[in-house]
C-alpha cells in the first residue's frame, strides 16, 4: 500500500527545474504570465457560461455566482502561488501532489487535469464555432449548415440533426500547429489578443450600462414560481426545482461559471518556461485572477440587465452577447460585430492556453514514467512536446466535434474543482512534512485559507449535481485502469524506491 503513495523527492523536482539544453526553453516573464492568465480566463466563461448560468440557475444573481466562484478560486490561487514559487516546474497541481500526497493522488490529479484542460479547450472550440456562424451571418449573410457545425446530439428548431462540428475542429488544428511552432510565439499572439478582447469587454460594459432595464434585475434571484421553459433539444428547465432558483440556484450557477476562472491555474503549468518563476508565478496567477474577477462581475450585471435571463435558455443560448446587443441595443449593430470578432480572437487565446497547459502536464507525467516517454519527446528544432500536442488535438477534436458544449463544460468545471481541493490540502501537508523548504511566496492565514478553499470548491462540486458526479466517477475509473495497467510498472519513483 505504501508504494501507492510514494513521493517524488523535492530535491529531485527542484533539480529538474534547472534549465538544460535539452529542457523546455525559458522565455516567459511576469507580464507574459499575467497576459497568459487573462487570455485563458476571459473567453467562453464570460461570453457563453454567463448566459448558461443566468438562464438555467441564478438569473440576475449570476453576479453572486461569480463572486462565490472567484472567492473559491482566490483561496485556491493563494495555494497555487505558494507551490508554483516553491516548485517552479511544469506540471502544475500534478507535480505539487506528487511531492506532497504521493503517486496515486498525483495520478488522479494528472488524469483530472486532462479533464480540465483538454475538455476546456473542446468547450471553447464549440463556442468559437457558434460565434463564427454569427459573424458569417452578419457579414456575409451565410452560415455553415447546422449539421456541419453542431454535434449529433443537437437538433435545430427546424428539426435538423447535427453531424459534426467542423469549425471547432478547425480552430483546434490551427492552434495546435501554432503551439508546436513555439511557446514564445504563442505567448506573443496571446498578448495581442488579450489587449483587444479586454478593450471590447470594457466597451460593452460602458455602452450596455445605458440599456439596462431595472425590471430585468427584479427579483434578483430566480423565484420558485418562475415557471417552466422547454428547450430546443427537448429538455425542460423547471424553475421550481431547488437547483434552478434561490440560493441553491446561485450555488449551482457558481459551479457553471467556475469554468470562467480555470485559466489562472494554467499559468502554473508554464513554470519551467518562465525566466524568474519564483517571483513571476505568484504575480501571474493572482493579478490575472483579480483583473478578471472585476470584469466578470461588471459584465454579468450589464448582460442580465440588458436581456431577461429566460432569453438565454433558447434564442440567446448561442452567441448570447451578440443576441443581447442585436435584440435590445438598437443602433449598436457595429458593436455586435466588433464583439463577435473579439470573441473569436478571445476564444482562440483560451484554447491556446488550455492546449499548452495539458501538454505540459503530460510532459511531466511522461518524465516520471506514468505515461509513455513519447509524450516527453521535444521537437528537435522548436523544443516543444509536439507528439503530445498532436495526441491532444485528436482527443479534443473528438469532444469538440461530437459532444454538446454544456456537457463538456460541466465536466471541465468538476474536474478543475476537484484538482483545486487537492491543491489546498497539499499546502497543509507540505507545511507539516517540509517546513524547512524556502517559500518565496507563502499562502497567508494557514490553515484557514487552504481549509476554506477546499470547502468552497467542494460546495461548488456539490452544486453541479449527481449527473456530473457520475461522469467524474467514470472518468476516474478509466484513469485507474490505465494507472494500474501501465503506470505502476513504469514509475521512476517506484523504481528509485526499490533500489
């Protein structure tokens, strides 16, 4: 049993963080990391998940959902910042867990991060496809046929069944090629996109403020007698059910919009490619999280003030921001077009960071022997893990092309929340087991902050409901099969322990 929880020595982790000619190239600064974090955070969450949470669970009180989600993320972010400054190596929560909680927990986290990053990229690619069609309709009066831009599980109002989401697969392919070309080039593209989309978000907040209807914010939480809405896919939203009104609805909404914050932990996966990670990592994580939280609260307040929350269940479910502008902000069609272009660029930066984070986790797992060594193989010219990049293109393309976004998005959220809980616990364990290790950044108010972080993130897991718990359970079961079938036989930490 003890072998299941063999730990990777901290000294070995720190030696791996040292730059070598064969290792990942250090090119990123604190400013690059803040831009990377904002690039990952502002995307599908604010433009797609806001509408889903408001329409299905929280109504105008989705702003409270964002505050709850941000609070949980801030607590987890403080724990991430301590680990990232102390263990500046690729792998994020997986690496931290290996040093603190042992190999089995590290595997669970690593496998869980596949759920977070890969399915996160797939979710955003689906949103990208929706907004592309909106742009094509506005500019060229043409749209990609429903069957070629939706999954087989989706049906249009006219009764047309989806076949495959080709635009989602296309954007995943283009960004995979960019990432193979190099991290520095990818970061430069991302920084430009971040500047553009933050400017557009601010423009919507300022202009939309004048079109808010106070009636749309009354009552602020969805009441139990709000009725029933029949969705296009045949499902029904009954607001009398606990998860669709009141404070439980707000909590459920927090679990949904939590997807909007997952980008900040992707920053930590780039630790081994950062010039001064001990200083830059905490800055990148916490500053990007703070900036995006303020923007999210303001944005969701304006969006639910411009359009009634029930609109977001049907007519406004796809390209919700453009819908709200076109329907309720007359004379601002140019803003709808501008936002659609910015959203397409913004979604691209989110996918970029998600794909980057995933391959860096697998890079670390391959170096540890838990997955085949081919995933740690670097491109001879660009020094990027190109084989891993191609694998996850195929994986994300399957989900992006054939699965609806609400399923993929909630799976991403629950996987991320689970990882956050374990990172918070890991800080407590590390303070007890390795108190002497230098910590350039220390999580404040330990043990209060880590315990609160685990509890708040755990409550959001509860808010996502039994269906998503079951999906997480099935995903972890598949992971255990791979771990006991392959990883235990090839683990380098186990072999070292046996010597």
